[in-house]
């Protein structure tokens, strides 16, 4: 019996040694860990999102030592739902969707934003056929025009532009000011709709406008910026509070450090960002007040 035990012990030691030497064995152990899964709001066309978040997944997997997966979602509310039900542990949210997600998941927190997100801006854009020109003051000439917001819970495509419209036309809702109000679903689509003339005016994320312009997708003879909003806080990475329990103590801190260390233009440029910087939930308190004032948040 003792000899048999010694033989089994020797085999176990050999198996352990092979596990350290053979790459396949190490991979098997890594794959045994649950994949770290993240998503992002679908704020522009899908091909650009796959490019953007695929690079993030590859980068984080190299930094964190666990499998990392990006899963796409079809809408802003779907991103919040995926985060709330634990389908994803991390999400690139807009300012308002981040507020919604953190309210739904106690212990979650904003961990990083783009350097540009601390003072983000909305552009109002108009089809050139309207005759509306760029000006510093809010363009009262949008009254009576057809208008498209972006997604219904977009910060730069809905929440803040609705707030600015209500400020410019006290006591009136956008539906009372404008001839027709639509919701495009994302910023790329907003640009397309206004450029084509399907809507006369629209509200768009300034960073997406710049990306589309650089990609040659904007015809300056058909659509132009007519107003730039005051700054407000917007996009951020929000992390669930239970990640350390799943992936080990300090995992959340390592993830945060990895995001803040991103310096590869190939990762940052698809975001329209120069770098990621630290942020806390407190930065988004102004959006809670705006959400309540517009009736979009209880």
C-alpha cells in the first residue's frame, strides 16, 4: 500500500511539473477562470464599436491574466440591463446611463473617464437647406423645425440637449417647440438623418461628429454645426462592486490601473479620446439634477 501511495504521489508531482512546462496546461487553467465580460453603449455604427472594444478586450486580457470578452448590445437600456443582471462586470456608459446603472447595482462605481469627458459637449447640427448658421447663443431658429435626438437615454444626444431646449424656451417641452421630434438611436445615425434631410436639425456627440468627419462621412455642403453646448460630464467606465469576490482581491484596482495606463493611440483613437483619467461617482451628480428636472429620472 505504501509503495502504491508513493507511486501516486510521484505521478502527481510529474503532472504538476508538466502543468508548469506545457503551454496547453497553463491555458486550460486560465480558461477555467470565468471570463471577464464587458460592454459599451451602442453610440455609433456597429463596425466601429467592434473595432474599438475588440482592442480593449485584447489589451485587458494581457494586463489582467484572465479571459476578457466584449459583448455587443442593441440599445442603451440593454447595456444598463446587462450590467444590472451581472451579465457584464464592466461597461463604457454615457453619463446618464452610468447614473442609471450605478443606482441599480449598489457597490458599483465609476472608475475612469476620457480626458475629454470631464467637459463634454453636444453639437446641434442642421441641414444646410434650413439656412441656419453657426452662432454662440442657443439657436432659437430651431423652433418649428423637425429635430432628431439620438438614443432616448443618451446624455449628449438627449438628456442635455433637451435640458438646453427647455432653458431656451421656458415652460415648453421639445415637442411643443419643434415641428416633429424623433430618436435616431445613435449619433452616427443622427448625422445621417440630418445630412439626408430626413430631419432638419439634430443633437450629436461632438466626439462622434469629429470621428465621422475625419472618416470622410460628413458632407459639409449638406450638414453643419450650428451650436456648441456648455460643458457637462459624460462617458465613463463603470465597474460592478463584486469583481474582487469573483476574480480575487485587488482585481478591481488592477483593472482601474490598466485603463488609466492606456497610451496606445490605436486603442484611444476609436474612442475619440486622448487618454483615460480617474473619476468618481460625484462627478455625475449634475446629471442627476438634470435628469430629474427633465422628468427622465425619478
